[in-house]
C-alpha cells in the first residue's frame, strides 16, 4: 500500500511541476489511474490515498472491480479502451466517462442505452493523431463531421478529444503531436462547441502533454508498476 502511496505522490509531483512550468494551475490537470489488469485491492489502496478517477480498458474486468468496490461510491469510472458494439450497453450504464469513441455508431448506441435516470455520459472523441494503422481513432480530416453528429445525441455530453500519439522519447516530437490535438480542439471551439477536455499524456510523455494543454493524463505503470500484458495505455 505504501508503494502505491509513494508512486502516486511522485506522479502528482510531476503533474504539479509540469503544470507550473507551463504557467498552468496544477488543479486543471486531473490524474486518471489506469488500472487495467490490476486487482481491485490495488485500486482500493490508491483510493485510500486520495485517488478517485480510474481508467479501465477491459469491460468484464472493470465490471467485476466495480462490484468489489461498490462501497466506494465516489469513484469516477472512465472507459478508455476500444469499444465493440455489443459492449455499449454496460459501458453506457456503468461509467461516467468514455474516452475512446471514434465512430458515430458507437456514440449512437451509447446515447440510446444510457439510462434516463443517469446524467448524460461524458464523451471524448478518440483521434488517430498520427494516422497509425494499428491504432483506433478518427482522422483529423473526419473529426469535424463526427463531432457535429455526436454533439446532437441527447444522452451524451461531448467534452473533448483523446489521443495516443506514436511512441517517442523525443520531447519536441511529443509536444508536436499533442499540439495537433490541442489545435483541433481549438478549431472545434471556434465553431461553437465549447469543449473543455484534452485526454492526452501517459507515464512517458505527460510533461509534454501538460505543456500542450492536457486536462486528463492517463497513468498506469508509474502508479501500479509494470503490468503482465503490454498495452498502448501503459
């Protein structure tokens, strides 16, 4: 438990330092603890040290954890993985945020299946910022049309954009990729959308993301340690 405490403190310090260096209020950057493949106890330990937002990639695993941690009523669950059409109903029911919407069909199903008694589901559109064939996400060219359609869906609240750029250790290249996403959000806001979220930055590039305006950083490895399976979100 103390290891997670130490790791959370280190990550929080990095966020604070990066935001301060960028002339930003550190409170404008929210940490999502990417908890895929981690046991529910690890999430409970992080919760005990103040972490509230958790990001899950795998639906069945996430639902099991939600049952185990049901007494922690103020956990904020974020779905950040690829979405299959046959999984939209439980996602729409059991999450507050979805960061990985990249097709209108998925958005429509989430809207239709969001329970009426719940507030609108917060949505980020995933953008394939580097046009990588191995990654999900809408292209920058197709983004405006998709955003326009999603913004009309009644049970969704379109909040912003998400991206996982091509991996690089070069800070300038990291910033350039994140700057493209920020520019896309600014362009959409120039059309009146009022988006307020940029979900970008992970363990290896959060400083560059924060410098370019990230409001969510998704960090797993640097909180929980290495996972048994590799993933782009680690």
